[in-house]
């Protein structure tokens, strides 16, 4: 089996494990991704993150992100604040009283990741992260035209 087929099968296996374990209980996959970035900013001492920053970090398009935010607001997990004088600029923050709901899901995700690290080892886990970060820095996208231009 060639390397490309091996990588594809490995990717399918990993996403299947994640999906089967439903680490995003009561949240859609996209909701959990957005919450992770909102929480990351919270942990850094920032109370909110701009929609633009979420789009830049997740590559989720704006219309989908707006639907995700609307759903998270209905679940009372996030709130948005418009910037005075510029209604187009919006910041998203965790609803402080419901932060624990997200943290329960986050802790379960971390538990699963720790199991994976125990199996593959710290060195391979670090190599995996470095490889993904390299892809991010190179601007890798599933948009074929964009990738063809980089070759």
C-alpha cells in the first residue's frame, strides 16, 4: 500500500474514532470547534474573540459561522457583542455561568487525546502536531485550486 492510501485510511480511522466516541456531546462538530477557539481566547485572558478571527482560525465560512453562533446562543453557551460604531464587527464570548457545560465536553476530549498519546507516544504526538501546524502555516486547504497553485 502506498503512503497516500495509508494516510487516507489513517485519517478515516481517526475521524471514525472521534465520531464514534461523540466527544462533542450535545454539540455539533462545528459548534465544538467554534467553542474551542472561544474558550482558547478566554484562557489567554481575552474575554472575547472576533468573528473574523474565528473565520481565520477555523476556515468556516461566514454564513455557516453565523448559523453556528446563533445555535450556540440558543444553547446559552456564547453571547455576541457588536462594536459600537461598527455594527459589522462582532465579538463572541463564553456565557460565564455556562462555561462548565463546555468544560465537561472539553475534558472528555482531552481524556481521549491522552489515550491516543499513550498509544502512539509523546514523540509521535508532537510530530503529528508539528505536521498539522506546518500545513496550517503553508495555508493548506481542501480547495484544490488553492493547493495546485502552491505546487
